[in-house]
C-alpha cells in the first residue's frame, strides 16, 4: 500500500520544516526534490540543517527504508527538510 504523494515547502531558508505529524509506521519513505528547485535541499531528522542530512539537488530522489529485522517501521513525523532557498519543494510518499 502506498501513501499518496505529499509535498513540503521550505518557507524560510535555514528553518527546517516537518513533513507530517503522522506516526503511522511505513516500511519506506521516498523523497524527491522538485526539478524546478533553485538550490540544494536537505532531508533528515529533527536536527537537519542546510549542509547536513541527505543532500538533494533538483530532481534527485532518495528512499529511506526501515530495518527489516525490527518490523517497527518509520513514520513521516520523523522527517524534516531544510535548504538554501525559500520556496523549494520536496515531494514524499510512504510505502509498505
């Protein structure tokens, strides 16, 4: 089952934005920097900041997976994004 594609917009460069408040467990979360983004975006946990976390250039995609052996899953609430340019967007979707 897939979660519908959502997006998060960086309102202020240097101020991280949380993806969601949902704590539902998922096996994987895929993130994609919009191809129209003008700068780098960074995805990670609550301490992500510009220059840290998973760096995404415009159009880049990355998938985070839950540990197979734990079966606990990962939640959208644990993901944040930051970046160098206000208005940049990261799309994300969760899947089991």
